[in-house]
C-alpha cells in the first residue's frame, strides 16, 4: 500500500494538488548549489536538463548558479 503513489496517480492533470508541490516561485531563494543527475538514456533527461537550467537562471545567490 503506497498512499503517496495513489495520490500521484489520481491527479494526472495540473491542478491544486500539484500547485502546492511546485517550488518554482521559490527558486530565487535558492542559496545552495544543487546536483542534478541523469543518464543519457533516462526517460526524463530532457525535463531534468530544463529544470537544471531554470534553477540556475532563477537562483538568487551566485553560488547556486552554474558557471
């Protein structure tokens, strides 16, 4: 029994369930570097790379940005 998985599967559309989990508005508060790991053939590699770029661009502290 995995209630968290049931919750994810019963909310396939973007709605209030997912909005509360969205941390995008808080990206400017990012103060630590983050490591995103993905393999060349991973199913969500494109999405992870896009998220990494979004985090780096929006981070409030220079230490949290790439380069």
